[in-house]
């Protein structure tokens, strides 16, 4: 996350035309504390880039870790980005459950899994010993084994975040798929609706265009997969071609009803691909 965010901050991403450049940043009121909560592989860097572009010094990016401030305190007048914490954990650092206004971005946990797999195994810069150990382990496993390994380990925390935020703040949960499919509509709904701000929609749209997937992915269209890129695909539903029967079974065993509760499936009859399809 740190390396990519620094690139954007330094302007090393494809330079936008003058009409797309942000003309001003918008302050956060001194009595407001805003939180962008999420889980890994749910567009956190993309959301972070847009909000940092819009809110300037009032935006606090998560450069590493789970987004807890270095001094352990969330402060008013700011929006904290890419916070991988449960609501009660944020409340402890903010002072009370009523001290902050959040929104939570979640992604289909199946696509989250596949994205996490390729990120840890191939594309993400190694930032710490945990990532080094995970990559070493995944390189020893085939894809099916690696996905099941992540279901049993790293995906557990993302599932817990989804479950808890859905239970505590159902009306403040935003789907990554909706946000990326129609940012011109969904971003103003989040910023001016859920967060209660007053940012011109033109400015929001300008930032969304500035950080569109096609620009960040070097010209690839959403859905064109590059497993070596941090921006691998960007399209929902890519999990299907990676979910072998054993992966599907392991996922259902570990996370019963989560897809239904999150609105991604109506029942538990969904299936991925088959061994014959993969072989062909």
C-alpha cells in the first residue's frame, strides 16, 4: 500500500489533463471524526487516493498496518482512511461509539480471497515478515491448496470485519462492486450522504476519473486479468474460475451464510468451476 500511495502522491501515475486536476481540497469540520473502514483487497488504495485528493491534509492515509494512528488516538477534523478495525476497536481509540461517523467498504469475500492470493503470492511488495512468510508458504502450494490455506488463515479477519460491520452498521456498509461500477453516483452518496459532507459532485467526479481503474492498470480495461499486477482485474465474479470444488467446500464450511447476509447470494447453492473445466 505504501509504495503505490507514494507514487500517486508524487504524481507518478499517469498525469491527468488540466480539467481533471483537483483545484482545491475540502476541510473536515473541527468537530467531526470520519472513518473509512474496510478490509484488505476491497479497493482500499483506490478509495484512499480519491479521498486524499479531495480532502488533502484532512485525510489520514493508512500507510501500513491496520490504520490505528501512531499515537493511538483518532482526532477530530480528519478522515482516517483504510482502517481495518472493528467498530468497538475504533471507539476505544476515538473515545466513544458516538464520537465518529463511519462507512465500511466490503467486497464479495470470494473475490477478496482470489485477490489476496495473487497479491500475497505474486504482486504485492513484501513489507514485513508476515508477508514474507505467507509468500514463501504460497509458493510451496498449488493454487487450490493455496486458496484453502488462506481460507483457513488470512481470510478469517476479513470475514470477521464484514460480519461485525454488517451487524453493527448495516446502513453504512457499501459494496466495492457498486462503488467501482458507478463511482460518479456512489461516491457522492457516500461523501455527501453517509458522511454528511457538502462536496460539489463535480469535484468528486473529477477525482474518480483521475483514479479510474483503466489509468491505474496502465490502460487495461476492467475485467482484463493480469495476475502479476497489483490491479489484477477489478471486475466482480472472477472468483468463479478459481473456485475448484474443494475450495468451494472449504469456503462454505468456514463462512456459512456470510454471502447471503452480505447480499451476494440468495442461498447456499452457488458453485465455482469444476476440475474438468480447469483442465480444459
